[in-house]
């Protein structure tokens, strides 16, 4: 059986759907697939905050200035391929540093 993971990442609201659609299209059998359903994800809205440090090239905000951004928390199932999915996420995500978590799921 293929290992399953839950990928959680955060994105500015305007980028959420483009990022998800890209991942679904690039990995149709591995991202967001639950049984006979594709394109599955859970998206919740919140506020992210960060302060870009010296050397950063922020997509949003200014170095040294605290920033608050309306973001989505995105949860999506990944079958196998999690490293390739993360590499692709980092390529297409608008942030210089992508905030994400990966959870290995157990078969019960």
C-alpha cells in the first residue's frame, strides 16, 4: 500500500486556488485524491504574521517591518510522492519561504 501523508501549507488568499490547481493537475493520482474523488482539500482562513529579516526578498512586506497577511491554511492528502510534491510547491508558491507541515498517516 502506498504511504499517505497530510500536507498542510499556508498561502496568501489570492494564491491558494492557483497553487492547489497546479498541484492537482501535476499530481492527479497523488494529491487531493480520496477514493473516487479528486481535487479534495480543506481550506480555512486566518491571519499570518512575519517580519522579513536582513537578506530576505519578501513577496509581501518590507525587511524589518512586521507584516500581517490574510492567508489560507490548506490541508491536502498526498499519496507517496510527498518529496516531489514539496519540491513543486516550493517552485510555484509566491513566498520565498513556504510554511508547511507534513504528517505521516497511519492505516487503521
